[in-house]
C-alpha cells in the first residue's frame, strides 16, 4: 500500500514538472503584444493629431502644440466649404468617382483574369502569370510618364478617363484573385455546372463571384485606398482643377498656404475629412473578413 502511494506521488510530481515544462512561456506573447501596441500608436498618433489640429484656429495651431482640442472646428469646416465656391467638395466627388469606379472595374477585371489563370489551361499561362508578377514589382512612378504619353496620343489626357483607365489593370489584384480562385473554387463544382449546360459566363457570374466574395472585398478595398491616396497619376494627367482628386486639391491648398498661413487650418481640416470615407469603408466591409475567418475556422 505504501509503495502504491509513493508511486502515485512520484507520478504526480513527474506530471507536474512535465506540465510546467510544456506550458508555453508568457514572455513571447507579451513581447508580441507590446510590439503591436507600439505599432498601433505609431500609426494612429498622426491621425489623432490631424483630427485634433483640424479643430484649432490659426492662432492656436501656430502658438501651441498639444493634443488638446481647439475652438475652431466648425469655423474651419465652414471656411473649407466656402473656399473657391465649394471647390473642396468637387475634389471629394472626383475622388469618389476615381476610387469607386476604378476599384469596382479593377476588381471585376482582376477576378476574371485571376479565375482564368487559376482554372483554365492554355498555352503561355505561366509566362503570362510571370509577367503579372513582374508588374507587381514595377513602381507606379516609372509608368506615369509613358501612360501620359499614351493618353495624350489618343486624346484622353486631361480627362477623367486618363485617371480611370490606368488603374483598372492591377497586377497585385490579379495575383490575389488567382490565389483566391485556386483555393476557394473546387474543380468538381465547375464540372458539375458545365455538365448541367451552364455557359462559362453564367458560371463566372453565378458560382465563381459568390465563392470569391471575401477575396474580392479585399481586392476592392486595397484598390480603393490606393486610388483614393494616389497623387502622382492625377498630377501628371490633369491640368483642370475642377477634375482634381482630393489629394491633388489639398496639394494646391498647401502650395498656396506657403504665402498665406490662414490656409493651413483648411489643409488640415481637408485631410481630416479625407480620412472619413476610408474609415467608414473599412468598418462596413470588415464583416466580410470576419465571415471569411469564421469559415476558415469551421473548415479547419
């Protein structure tokens, strides 16, 4: 009996030591959490400062530096709306057109190209995909001048099309859609639809697009943000201020503000307003990512 009790105690002590050895250390998660918090502060601090600075009067903006809200929020917003006969809101509308139409068109083209590269066998497929990957590595600044020369040659320079057409083809979006299509669309589903007599166009619209929804939302959001923040392409293509996007319009504000300090609060207020659509878009579309994560967890 004594030997049995001693054996049980020894097993308990041995199991306790093994549990302590196998228990994950908390130092690494704490370090990762610290890095994430510092990264979030690094990214959010400038945004917070812009929002707070937008509420300051010119005197408050240049005489003190603090994160305390100012007293000129509504005055700055009213001055921004009145400046140039409401030109800022025209720039905002232009940005919505460029980013909205461009992102939708780019997402559709990326979905079609990615699906074709993932699910169809044709000669030169891998070579074409390698060209797409090479396009991901080419910076936009290299293509801006050739694109302007091409648009000028066909008579579209200075128009809305000169900004919309170059952003429709997105190599990174095509790459992502190829990955999403290869992972989320079973071959058996496509074969069953073909046996039922469905055309390729109907298969793409009724089966492929719904199954790639989460991936397409990601492509759309990335492209929308990229076009919304784009400065170089409109700067090269456009000369009419009425066609400027919000980024180029704020740049003109800043250029004029070099000789008029009263314009600086308007530039900051415009920057704060320009952030709002992006925040709203992320909050609206994040439910698709949550659904995708949940689906992935259920599959696992």
